């Protein structure tokens, strides 16, 4: 439109500083919006990563209530899993097979030469049947092992992937070593000591066994090593012969995935805890949802107050200058043209503020992400960046800020201009 | 025969329960200079607001340049104010952060007309009114100078009718004479008509007609 720049320049002469506050608020609103979207989605990704499970859809992991992993258990009580529990479940027509797991109630540790450095960690031995081991892996390994085999072959072990993350974040980071990947550890030989650890030892002398890492899994406690179940039962019988024989978990495979809820219901009626892939996913979704909602609510509150402040300031400025608007109307400027000119001005000022604020938000989330990843290496191993930049969502958010500010200013501007010119001139 | 520029009949303007204009009539011919007088608060500025298409909230008939102002849209009234009328307001109504030239060019800039075309005319009028054409914002000018800037702004769009609400209220006698000397000269050059609210007897004597507003009705004082 002709003279648009000149008109905007004349209107704002001596008044630019009046816009600094309102545009500053819009800029901050955009910055925070982008920051919270970016970091919020990043946190969601991390939670998903940590909470994800590769439990097959038709499997149910049944454990006693309130019992933690193996040697590190802090509470025992309630229903324990015995042979009769297993028989009772096996009688269900929906159950195809049951693979028991047993924790060694014996202290143990793992020692190995990793990356040229001696690595040591206390561990829990988790005895699992071959069903726990993926079929692809079973082609290459022998999942049968007793103490009698210790002189002939290494104990096959499956590492918890979370233990790898911990190793990478702690030991490897502090010693300047390369991080280990799940694929990279397969085939590594280590030593497993049974009967003593850094915090406990039994009267019977410990046994030191050669072991080989044959795989990794996400379905294990942090410090657990999955080993053949016969080995753990043998160790428990050797060190704690008087303990009643119970199972620490049952991996129940349903005939079909649809049968899983019925098995879960039955296990829970027996006073046991049942975990399924869907249940884990739901828990993860709930947690991610809560975190995302909390961050979203915080962002919305900040955004609302910042946009409200910006609009309030813009409107206050327009009201303060309604006399000048009256002069322009009195001199014959059409109201529609004034609305067009000032909506255009507010749009472009707001566009600059939102885009600049959005870029600053991206920069801030990048800095926060880099700082947190440097401070908490455990995060670095889980995700490459804590900040996520979904262009569509960010554009939609910034567009919303832009539309709200422009439409509000346009609406109030029209309202002011609807006032009779003689009244505007009296203000 | 001179053409009628403004014709008003039975104008009634009420503020709440007070009838400020009570069925008054008015007419303005091409090139005519009509002065309106009356006591303070009698409604002279209100009358100018109605006749100048600034205030559409009245009863009666009003034709401005042949346009029925009662039925005209706000855009048509704006066009009349921009193209046909020029205003010198009692309180100047200048934008204080702008200099004289920018204030004078304000109507042209905001209406989207070619400012280059009127810039020379604006500079000439400013100069003829004895004003400095510099960057000084009008908030730093004296009342008399601001009055002259307001006059220049009213004249720059080459109106057919100049509406002036006490245009000499802030001026000393010499400036008052100078302003109306210039208005007389420009009126002869450009042929516009003037409707002015005035008190100064010396200036009233220059008018073709003097009307006194009494009890909401205009009365002819002398020819």
C-alpha cells in the first residue's frame, strides 16, 4: 500500500520505545515456548528410551509382590513363586509355556579388562532358561552350564543394557575410554566371582569362573547378569542349602497375545505381580505424559502471562494514543486503512519478535542440552541431544503467538476506531 | 450563480437531555466567508463538527458538496473531510513528535496520495505563514506557531471549504491580521469558502456574513 512505510514511520516517531516492553514480552514468550517444547520432547525421548522393553507381546513376567532383584532384594513377603504356583499357571489353557527365573541369593561380582582398564562391579546372577535368549542367539551359544563345566567352557552371560549405560557414563567417562555398545561387548571374556562381593561374603569359599558375554537385554535389573538357570539353582543349593526353593520370576508365554490379560488377572488374584509389554508401555506413556503435561502447563502459563502482558501493553499504548488516532480520522483517513496499517505494523513487529525469540529459544535449549549432557554422561549415552526441534510444532506454536498478538491488537484497534471521532479528539 | 457547498436544515444535536443545536439552518456558497459567533459554550464547535462531517450523530438534513451526509457511510464522510474540507481545530490537533512539514503532510501520507505532489505546496504555505521548515517537533513550537502549522495543514489538500474553529485565538493582533491576509489571498487564488468561529471584531468585519448562534439556532447579524 502506498506510503505505508512513511505512515508507520510518522506514527511511531518518538514512540518506538513504547513497543520495547510489549515486543520484549512477546520475544520472551516465544523463547520459552520453543525452549519448553524442545526440552520437553527431549525429556520424553529419554524417558521412552529408559522405560522401553523388548518383552514379547504374548509374554507375561510374573514376580512376587514387593521383592526386588536377587541378592539386592530389600523386602520379601507376600506370595512366593513355588512349584505349585507354576503348576497352577501351567494348568491354564491360555498358557503355552512357562520359563522360570531364579535369582542367586549369593553375593557376586564381575571383573574384566575393558578398554585396557580393570573393571569391577557387584552383580546379581539371574538364572533364566533358554527361552529368555533370542532364537537367533541360541544358534551360536550353548545355554547349558553347571559348575562342572567351569574348567571346560566359559559361563554364558547376558548383560543388562542399563549396566552398559552406567559403565559408559561412569567408568568409561572418568577413564577416558571409548563407550561400549551392545554389539561391541559380545564375545568379551570376563571373570564372575560367586560367594563374595564388595559388600558381603559367605563362609564357604568363593568360586571364580571364566565367563563370556553372549548378549544384552533390556528386560533385566540394572546389576543383573542373566545366566543359565541350572547354574543359579546349583549355586543357591551350594551356598544356602537350607533355603526353600522358590522362583524369582516366571516368564509365561500365552498361546496368543489376546490371552495375556486373562493370565495377568489370574496371577494378580494369586497375589503376584504381572508385567506385560503393554503394561510397561502404558507406564512409560503415563510417566512421559505427566512430564510432558507438567512442562506444557508451565510453558502455557508463562506463554499466557507473557502474551497477555504484551497485548495489555500494546492496547494501553493504543488507548494512550487514541487522541492521535482521532486526529488522523478527522483529517479524512479511512478507519479501514488505519486498521490495515497498524495491524500490518503489529504483525511485522510481532513476527520479528516471535522469530527472533524462537531462534533464541532454540539456542537456549541447545546450550541447556549440551550442558546437561556434559554434566550427566548417563544421558549422553541414552540420547545424542536433550533438545528436539520439531519444526512443525515449533512453527505452529510461534504462529499461534503471532496470531494471538496480531488479532488481539487488530480487535482492540477496531474497537478504539469505532469510537466517534469527536470523542477521540476530546481524549 | 454561486454553487451551494454546504446546506443544512433543521439540525438538532442533543447531548444527553440538552439540545445544543435546536433545528438550526445553514448554507454556504462557493467562495463565501461566513463567520459564526456566540457566547462560550453555546455550541459553536459542535455546529462546526456537524457541518464538517466529524459528528454524524444529529437529526436533520445535511448536504456537503451534494452528498447527503446523513446517509453517507463513514468512508464517504472521510473522503469529504479529506478531499473537500480543511480543518483548523481550536486545539490544533497536531501530532507533537512530528515537525511542521510532516504534520502538514499527515493527511496525504495516511490517505495514500502522492506526497511528492503536495510537498512543494506544503513548503510554500509553511513559508508564507512565516514558519520554519525544519525538523523541530511541533511540541517545541509556541502556540502561535502551532496555530499556523494547523492552518497550513488545513490548506494543503486544497479544500473547497475551510472550517476554522477560533483560528486566531492564540495569535497576537499582528499574527491574526497576517493569517487572515494570507487566507484572503489564498481564497482569491484558490476560491475556497470559509466557515470560521470568530470573536475578533476586526476579523469579523472581513466576513461576507456573520451568524450568531443563540439558543441552538443561527441568527444573521449583518451582511
